[in-house]
């Protein structure tokens, strides 16, 4: 505004241009004028500047080190506060007026587009009309309209003097490509394998995960796959990880297990697959019966087991019946003892 430009001109002459002002300085300037208007109204109402001690402060701290009892309060503070809240004037930051909740009425801000060392205004914002290209002072006389169709700003000029919204950081076509090492596996090729007839094209689950992650980035990442291994046997993954640590490769893609010695020299992404040992066995539903306990072993196994028990019993009887009375007596008793 003209009033603000006039103030800046006077301020530069007063300070010689050595001290600049920002929005907080303007708010401080308006705050001083706000207190001045309130004091003027206070004295016109017969107010007197006087202070007195507050007994409540003395009761809060007794024998403390802060000595709050030395503080005094302004006797006509409520009247001065009332005059502050009732003050209305046009400051450098806009209209100064408070509502019933002691908040500024209709605060407004300029929205600027920074261009090099300068800027351009692309709209306004206030809590009455929201975003608009029309100064808020012209909208106060109209009903508020906060619909999304009415929230408009002028076009933003992005770096490079373009109106197209940038997608993000874009590498130049001749930029350095990331060297991504890919193991040449001969087993479990579902994870990663080389496309036949090519030198640096790969496919598999790990490649799909890597490609999907790169496509989600808001900027371009040029890279090229570098085969690791001779293709005759599975390469050493420890050597692959060591190639990253020494700078031969920038990264690696594959079914690389996250183990302690590798995490000490390189960083891993979040794990996206878990491996473990499993047992695959055929399943056949059988009818349950009282003889189901015999199914774990074959008939031959049960015969061998029974024969071994019988042989062991006979051997024990041969060794014990001459010196142990329990193994003597009628043949029936001795047979029962052997089986027992």
C-alpha cells in the first residue's frame, strides 16, 4: 500500500538503509500504535497510572529466592485492556480490530511468487474469503464464498521461467548412471535371471520389486544393470556386497540375505521377502480306527520290533535264571517273566 511504501521510505532515511524491516517489525510498529491509542483513551476516561502490591503473590511464594513479593500490579489494568480490545485503526499490516474472542478481525496476507531477487503477487488470503485474486477489502461487502471453485490464484512462475509444475529433480541425459549389480544365478531363477540373448537385461521377482520402487520416485533415476558372476555357478554374495563397499558397484538387486557381517559395510532396504526351511509331504486322509496307532510303522517293522523284545527277554532270562529266584519256577511263570 502507499502508506506502507511511505513508511519504508522514511525508515530507510532514518537508518540510512542499514537496518531492514520484515513482517514482524511491522507488527511491532502496529503494536506500539495500538498501545498508544489505548493509553490516549485511558487518560481521556480519567485513568491514573498507579501500582499496588498483590497479596496473592505474597501467599504464593514465602521465603523463596525469586522475591515475587517485590512485584506490583497496575491498578487500572482491566480498563487499559478494554481500551486495547476496543481500538480500531488502519496499521501497516492491515486493519487492526479485535472480535469477542480477542482475535484479529479479518486478517489478510499477500501470497507472493519469488522470482530471483524479486517477487510478484499472485493472490491474497484471508479467513473471510480464503484464497482469491481480488483484494480482501473488496470482498468484505459481499457474502463469504469459500467454495473450491472460488479459491483461485494467478499462475506460478517456476524456476526456469516456466508455468509447468516441475515433477522433481531430473537427471540430464548425459548424467552418470547408477551401477546396479545383479547376480547371475543358476538356481532359483524365479528371483532373478538374465534375459537370453542380452547382456544387461534381467527379469524375476527381485527385478520387478526394484522397478516398481524406482517408478514410485518423484524424480528420474538413471541406472544400468551389471551382471555379477560367470553364469556357471551361483556367485558369492559376500563378494557382491564387498563390491558395493569398495565402490565398484553403487547398489545390488537380488535375493541377498541380510546378515550381520554384511550390514556392517553396506545399507539394506526393508526386507520384502522372507526365506526359511519347509517340509513338503503328500497328504492322504485315512479313516480313524482302534488300530490307528499301528500306522506309523509297517507290518515288517512291527514284527522286527516284537522279535527284538523277545530276543532281549531270552538273553536276560539266560543271564538271570541261575542266580535270580524271580526267573525260576514253572515254565509258564518263566515265560511271563521273559515277556514282562
